[in-house]
């Protein structure tokens, strides 16, 4: 039931954009909004759902903060286990091998069915092999960036007992500024320039834009390098936060 309920936003978004394009000339015409046809926007939204499935890390930041507050983090201090590395591997193994395999298998079937039903919205055809490779790399980078971003927020728990409010603000900003709600290149100046320098667009907008051929050539290479740079930056930030947080951490009792 939970998996089926996730498709309600898809239907809502399709009807919303249908109303937008219908007001400017109709969904079957060549009228465009910021360079997008109606079919392009629906395809983009479906792709952002796939991107967010990679980059979203439910429970990561709150889990780290809870372990700090409850003292469970002590097991990473007394054992030769790197916490961030352990959490990263547990996420990957949980997706590939562990009990979540059944969940993702069940969840993938409805998603595949929706993509099959909506295949007509991909009017520009299937991308070439090079674009698909860049899309896959963009998804991997979005996964790593999403992990280190949320890990950094969770590690704020070394300094503040409660991070739920901060996490809520982060999720709200991510929903808008990652491109999950609408393509970011629809934003007017100067907002489009502001969003362009933030790392959040690499969580949803960038992989989807790569698949749709909105970013190509040298621009694609540059954006991939920038995304990789953001991954390295937040990997370093999370490491620094962990080591400085451990120095001020105090645990008592058994």
C-alpha cells in the first residue's frame, strides 16, 4: 500500500503540468515553457524520482544524531571501525544484498510499470550509450553527495542535542532546490544563477537533465567534475566534523 501511495504525487504532478501547458496552448502542441514541452516535463519528473531514489538517505542524519545522543556511537570509538565507512557500506549492502532486496524488488515493479505506461512522454527517444554512461555516473555521484550531505547534518549532533528542525529545513530546501519539483532552468535570473552554484541540483536535476540531453559536450564534462568536487568537499567536511566532534564527546556508564 505504501508503494502504491507513492504514485499519487506522480498523478498530481502530471495533471498540474497539464493545466499549466493547457493554459499556454495545449499539451499536444509545440508550445514550450522555458524550453520544455509537456512531454519533456513529465519525463523529467519521472527521472527525478529515480534520481531521488539514489540520492535520498532516509534516516541517516537522524540516526547519526540519535546514536550521538544515546551514546551508541561509543562502539565506533572503541572498535577499529570507521563510522562513516560502515554507514556507507551498510547502505550499499542493504540495497544490493540484505533484507531490503525484497522491498526494492517489489517497489521496482510498479515503477517499471509506470515508466512503461509513460514511455510515450520520452518523445526525444532513448539516449545514446555515452549519455547513458554519463547518466549512470551522475546517479552514482548523487548517491555519494546525498550520503555525505546528510551525514554532515547528522554529525551536527555533536554540538546540538536536536537536529530534527535543521533536518526539516534541509529536506524542504532540497525538495525545491534539487529540481525535484520543477526543472531548475525554468527559474528566472538571478535565482537560476544562485541555484546553479549550490550542490543540491546534483541530487535530482542534474541526472535527469543529462538523460534528457539538456547538458552535453564540454558542459557535461564540467558539470560532472563539479559534482565530483562537491562529493569530495562534503566527504572532507563530514570527516572533519566527526574527528572534531569526537574530541568534545563524553560518554558515561556502560
